[in-house]
């Protein structure tokens, strides 16, 4: 049996990042106070989240193996047990960082002061706090459900609706605080529907489906070392870049969007005049909320991918897929950019559509749909699903199958894509569509 020792961690990593993280946390307490002090603190906690994850994963690996949370890498020649469900470590660090961040994001020093009957009263941002806590509650439930999925090995057809349960706190608080259910109608349909359409309950159904899709789409496109966590990193970094377009910048500059096919340009500058925010403080606050969730997510995923990259020393399990998917649903719903978020999921959308025949029972769906490993050539080949009984006519219509000489259907390749570069190209294409081509179907500033 091949012995896989943990990857080495240089001491300079810890000694170098600890003072940097500590400086970011205490910087808002020093004069002059930065423009967005909580963002500094979030960066500091993200650095400590990265360090905690990268050191805790190898330290707790043997504990998970002893608890029988272990598995064999199906794409390797060796059968060394590798700790599974290590996404639980990432989720614990991530949620703890979000909880410790609460006093810095919602402290009295950041609240607005008003005068009532001659008495100066500080207005505590209860609305923002309720939104933040409901998001954390959804993340906690998603983590619990993901870990239960790892324990009980739930079948695909049963696990698809599970994330709806985790989205309930999110949707209930959204309803209680009178969340907007109107959508902007694309230009070609405005003569029929007008500028805005109130979807009402259908909007809540859409948000619950968004949480289901974002969670399961990452889980479906998995199986190769680093595939799950790399998807999360790419999408989270894309969301962060999108958020930065809305933040206040002390300097002024322009982005030439005509290179992407848009007739306008984005001008940056001023405290509340950042790029796509167009002077809206509400938009800036929404995207700051998104950053507060995405920065520590990138940190924990970056720490974990060091041990999950080929050849993997730890497996994330469904726990990490549920956590990251719900985190994306949280920012897409709470920051009101769900359409933009879906653009970052273009590879996952394609993979989901490709997988539908197997997910909905038209084609046999094995537990693992990873490529088949040939130990003789040390190469990967498309894995296949065997037909135990003749498929229906509908299945024949949607599949390109391998047939025997008698014409009976025997097998088909598993319907999934596993290619890291598709995710990178998908995010780049998403920015082109969002800020270049969106002007073809939407007018105005499209906030």
C-alpha cells in the first residue's frame, strides 16, 4: 500500500500571514479610520480562515479515517484510505469566521446616529443583521444536510430537493422584511408585459430553485481531484470581481466597455459613485455583504485545495458542495444579482442539462460518474452506464448510444463534463455577457 504523507507546510507561511491578518483586523480601530473598515476586518478573518483550514485538514485527517470517514481514490492504482467529508472542517472554519465578524460589521461605530426629543440615539442595523444571521443559519443547515448525505449516501434523485430545506430561513426572512419580487422585463417583451412584472410567490419558488441548483450543480460536476473546490474558487473569485465594480474607489478611472460590445463606459470615482452602483448606497451595501461572505469562502477553499489537489490527501465530500452552493445562493439572493450569478454557473448549467437524463431516471445513474481509470495505461477514459433493461423510446431520442450487432442498446457514457478550463472560460464569458451584451435586452444602468 502506498503511503501518502501530508503535504509539507512551510513555517514562513504561518509566521508571514499571522501579522498581516492581525493588522487587517485591528486597522479599523486606528486613525484615520478607513472608508470601509469592516472590509479590512473581513480580509483579516479570511487570512486566519485560510491558515486554520490549511493546518487543520492534515491534522484531523487521521481522526476522520478512524471514524470510518474514508475512501479510496478511484482514479489511482493504490488503495490507500483517504479521509472523506473534510468539507466539514472547511464549513466549521468558514461559519466561525462569519460569526466572529458580526461585531465588526454591525458595531455601534458603524451605525447611524439620530436625534429623538433632544436625545442622541444610535440606530442599530437590525434589518441588515437579520439578513446576515438568516444567511448563516441557511449555511449551517446546508452543512448539516451535506454531512448527513455523506453519512447515509443519499441517492441522486432524492438529494436534489434537499437544499430547499436549507433555503427556508433565507426565504422566510426575505418575506418578513418585504423583499422585492419584481423583475425587469427584457426590451423585446415590454410591449406585452410592461417594464416590471411582479412574480409574487413564483419569485420565492425561483429563489428556492436557485439554491437547489447552485448546490447540486457543483456536486454533480465532481469526482476528480480538486474539481469541486476549484469550481467554488473560480465562481467565488468571479463574484468578488463583480462586487468590486460596485465599491467606492478613491481614484477615478474608466473601463472601456465598447471592447465588449457595449456603447457606454463605466466611470469609477467618488465615495458612493463606484462604477455600476451609479451613486446608490444601497447597491454598495449589498455588494459589501456579498464580499463579506465570499472572501472567507475563497480563503477556506484555497486552504483546502492545497490538500485536495492531485494526488489528493483529503476529499471534500458532499458537505463542501452543499456549503459552497448555499453560499452562492445566499449572495445571489441577498445582494440581488441572481441573474449575474447564474452566468458564472454556465459550465455547471451545461453539465446539469447534459446530466438530466441520468438525474431523472431515463438513463441508469451510478453512484460515481467519474472517468474510468485504466491501470495498464495510466490513462482516463469515459465511464459508462449499463442498461439492465431496454430503454424507453424517449431515452433513445435523447441519447447517442452504443449498440450491439442486433441493434439492442447496451450502454452509454455517463453524461457529465469534467474540465477545469471550462469553468475559467465560463466566468470570462459571463462578464462579457453581463457587461457587454446585456444592453441588447436591458436598458438603463441595469442595477
